[in-house]
C-alpha cells in the first residue's frame, strides 16, 4: 500500500515538473540571461517555448515584435532549435527577419541556419560605413540565407543572396531612384565575401571582405553612373575619384 502511494506521489511530482517546464514564463528566463550591455530587452511575454518580446535594441538598432518557437526534442541532443519571426516585412523602416536557427549547446559558437530571410533599412547600415561624403540613401537590404554554418563563431560555409530594393539617394530636387541592386554573399578563409555585379543603374561592380568578427572591412569597387541619371549624381561621383579611360570611377575602402 505504501509503495502504491509513493508511485502516485512520484507521478504527481513528475507531472508537476513537466507542467512547470511547459508553462515556464519566458520573462523568468530572459531577464536573467547575461546579455551584453549593447542588448536591451523590452517587455517579455509568453512561455519559454513560445514567447514574444515587444522590442529588442541591439547596438542602438531597434527590432520590434520578436516572436520565437522553441522545439523541445532537439534539446535532448544538445541543440537549441528555434524559429524566429520579428519585425514587419512590409515596412521599409523596420528591421525584420524570419527563419530557423540551430545552436549547438555543447560547442560554443556553433550555429546553423537555412532559408533565413533578413531585411535591414539602408540608412542604418550606411551609418556604420565610412564614406568620403555623407550619403542619404533609401530602400532596404534583403538577405536570403540559403545556408550558413558557424564553427566556434567563425563562418565556415555560407551561401546567400542580397538585394538593395527600391534603391534611392537624396538629390537637390528630391529622391533619385536607382532601381534594384543584387549581390552574392559567401564566406572564405574566415572572411565574409560580398560581390555586386552589373547590370545596375550605377554601373557598380564591387568585391568586399569583412572579418567574421567585423573588426575589419575592405572593398574594391568601380562604378559608372548611367547617363540617364541626373547631372548632380555624376557631379557627386567625382568626389570618389576621376574616371578611367572607360568612364569608370574606382574606389577602395581599406
């Protein structure tokens, strides 16, 4: 009889623990994480397995409405498997992303991603790049990551495609529309490689490299604005250098 009682007690305790984990409030975990000073969390709601944060700020860049769904089974194999959905994909001024990520909990810095979609406002990105004169640009960067593997925080494999959608620059008479630009992204020898090729309205060809920790950034480019663009675009291009015999202006970032 006593053994039977102990079985019920253990079953009840096990059920309690299961329910405790299943309905564990996300806020109880999120606010206890040792986050860097550059990351700020807003209001956290939901559970550990399916939660929501109304606002996250990373390096002064706001990300609105972050949602996640965490899978339980991969945790038993030491893998954190999460589906993310954040921001407004239709808002030109919002950071947005969507897709699955897997983090190896047994090896620090190991991460994989596939079919991950990211949108970044152009003005936020250009604010981090040193240019010879201020550029007021509009549009969004879209990055479609087909596959990505990080090992110990270092990119070992990546295949992705990027686009500058509805590209524009500010002119004296209003925005100057440049259309779309496309690029390929990969990693090699601990470097992210970005390549842009013609055709595009700016006649731009670019090969850029960034260290996987973004401590260095170099780029080699040439461009020749299309004759249909306003004269002020051609005048501004002269700040980057003088055209070669084919009309291309070469500009490097070191």
